[in-house]
């Protein structure tokens, strides 16, 4: 994880065989549900700005979820299931209260599955630019949508994610993308009892409006909202993102 600002605390929590690193506030006074952020493709750096804004209004943590290892110690592929299981186990033992769980991109899929695994630990679920609609579950259409989206991304998002991507390497990144393409979040959402907010950028071809709306309608209590920007909108628009996340604490509607 990139070095967070000095006023944010870095923790290392052992969860089964994994160690989950996180950055955020120390305080959990019980009055506000902690906001827990799950990044896409394992790259937490681009969500640090959102974390800072969230921390101004209450407890907040940004997770750096490691690759899962089975009991024999063998490394498993970076797939959604093991990542979601690690997040669910972290939710069960670390926060002192049910949380507002927010995931971005493939991290939204991880957060969704974690919410199903640990429903009593999630007060509200926020899916930020959730991937992937059915027509993007093949590589060629996905690459086309990516090309239409990246032209609207701010240049400074690159140094926020590139070190993590280089460290992970193309094989692990591709394994995560393939796992996300094989997932059907629209089939999982009816199992979520808590309120669900789907928030996507106005210029995001990876999470178009019809997909965001469809996901919101699949939830028992869901709403779809739009944000300025493209797929990585939390990076250039952290205040907007944090405002929606803070609002989810109140348990709308």
C-alpha cells in the first residue's frame, strides 16, 4: 500500500492464513458505522483521497487485500472468491460495528460477495463502478470499452495504480479480470438484505447507466446514482464519493 498521510493509521490484521493491511482512522466510537473501502485489481493507492475525505466525518478504512493462500501455503489465483472470503473474515473479527462496505470496480464484486458471506457485519453496501455487464464478459468488447473510458481518466491516476500493477504482474492481473468476467453480480444481489447503492461515473463505458440501474433493481433495496468522471471517478472526485458513502451510514431510505 502507498504511504498514507501521517494522520491516518496503518494496521496489519491477521485473518486466518492471511495478513490484511489497511489504512485509516483509529477511532470507532460506535456512533458511526465505519466505512470500509475495497479497491479494484488490488491497487489501493487511487482510493487514498476518498479515504481522507471519509475520515473527516467518521471512522474509515482502506483495505489492501493480499493474495489468498490455502492451508498448505500454496498461492491460489487472484480470484474473486478467495478475496471475498478474506474480506468477510476481516469484517468478522476487526471492525467493532457493522460497516458501510464499499468496493470499486472488481473490488465492488469482492465487496458484494463478502456482504453475502457476512451479512450481519454490513449495514450498507456501496458498489462503485461495478464490473462487468454481460456484454463485457468477453475480452474483445472489454478492451473496446476500456479504450473508450481511459481517454476520460485523469492522467494522475496512472502513478496511483502503476506501482501495484507492476508488482502484481500481468498474469495475476489477468487472472483477476478473468475471474470478474466469469462472475454474475446481478444473480448475487437478490441475496443482499441491506440497502445497496450503485454509483458510477458519467463517462464510464465499463459500467454504463443501464448496467448500474439493472444492478440497483436486483437488490431488495437499491438505488443507482451517477458521479462526474469515468471509471476511476473516486480519484479525481473524492469529495463526491465520500459524501455518498457518508450518506449510506444513515441507512436510507
